[in-house]
């Protein structure tokens, strides 16, 4: 059994960010909320999504699993205004997801979870550095990097986080101190990332408070 009401903007941003990595996903429903883990076909990127029951206006769920076509789901919930409330209900007889919002009612056919790739184990990584930045800042720096290159570097040096991208003739760099960030665990590090993934992900998290 699953029935929930959630803000349209919250749900849309979460699903859109996940759909940047995979087209289909297995969602685990539990009394505490629902979650999904997935790896892209190239095994280059992994997405982990958790939406706790506190993020919902109403949440009633028992243990279960559903398979979702993320592209189709994103299209449907994208019809709602960001301040609308979306009602989700799993029909136990048809095993379809009933979606209601702004006077519209949709029925989304679900996928057989057993036909989808198993959820990956989330590795326990002991990373030396970490930063938390607002979704709007993340989106802005990815957009800036895309203007000059197809990849970007993230790093921390002397307690300052930086984003840097270099193209054939142009270069862009952004430095953010601790006062510009939500949180930082400093250590001198630098990593290179493909903007093919980050560009799509940034479109889904641009309105998020944290990233």
C-alpha cells in the first residue's frame, strides 16, 4: 500500500536529477519514506535518492517495491505548477500509479522491478574533503563551465573550494570561501568530472537548498 501527497517542485527536482543518470529505477517503499539507488549503463555515475516521510504532506506506505520509467514520470509531474500538491496512490489491483494534481488525473503503468537492474550497494567512502553548496550556486557554476569546456575540476585548496574549466582558448574559475558555502570539510584535493553528467544533474537540483 502506498499513498502520498507531496509538493510538486520537490518531487520534480528529485526525479529529474535522478533521470539525468538513468532512464528507469526501482523504488523501495517503506514506512519512513521511499528511496532509490541506480547506476548508469556505463557504470560511470551512481545516484542515490532518499525522500523521507517528513518531506511529504501525507505519507502512508508499507514495505514494497515499484519500477518506474523516469522519463514518463518526469513528463507527467512536470505538468504541475511547482507550488501544486501532487497526490500519488498505488492501485494494488492494476499495479499502476494514480497521479492527481491541479485537477488532472493520470495513470502511470509501472515496470516489473524484477526486470530492472539491481540497486547497487552504496560504497562507504572515507573522503578527505567535502562541501555543501546551494542548488542555485551549483547550477550557475556548471553553466559557466559548460561555456568553455566539456569537463570541469572541483577542488579545495587552503580551505577554499574552487571550480575550474579550461577550453581550447578560454578558461573560467570560481572560488568559494567557507562564508559562501553551506558547509565544508577542508583538505587539499582536486578531481576532474565530465559535464555530460553534471549538466543534466544541475538542471534537476537548481532549486534545491543544498547539494
